[in-house]
C-alpha cells in the first residue's frame, strides 16, 4: 500500500480565471471505467480484512480512522489523507470516532 496526502498544502494555486485564494490538487485521470463513491464508517465500525479486487484509492474527507494491511499494523488517517491499494493487497479499515471516505476503484488508476 502507498499513503498519500490530499490536503491543501500539497495543492497548486489556481491563477487562471481571475481566481483568488483557490487551490487544486489533481487526484487522477482515468482511461478505464471507474467506480467513485463514498464510504461511511460509523463510530467503532470496521470494514473487515479483504483483498482489493481492483486498484482502490481511499481518501478520508471527514473524520479520522485507520487502515492496516495483512500485517495488522494500524496506520491512522485523518481528513485529507488517503491510501492506494493494488489489486490483491489485503487490507482492513475502521474508525473509533467515525469517518467518511471517497473511494475510487478502477483497473487503471494513474495518480497525479
């Protein structure tokens, strides 16, 4: 797995269109069909250990939680942080306080 940071500090300022105090962080560009959705993990919730059927990008957009791989070592994530799993990588995710994540799944994910 690979950890990413999607917070504003890593975004580029938008200087076109008479923009003011606006920033953009590209996530990815798709060629293959892509599933995009939200995942809600409630307080104390867990998505059990499973293998990624296709490459998956999991970005926490609200709250905080944790992810782990087959080694069961928890890595904590907060809003603006994300993780990318390749096909076949075993993983689990959960939250002690609740979280909302943006989830992208596609056979081909090319992160910026």
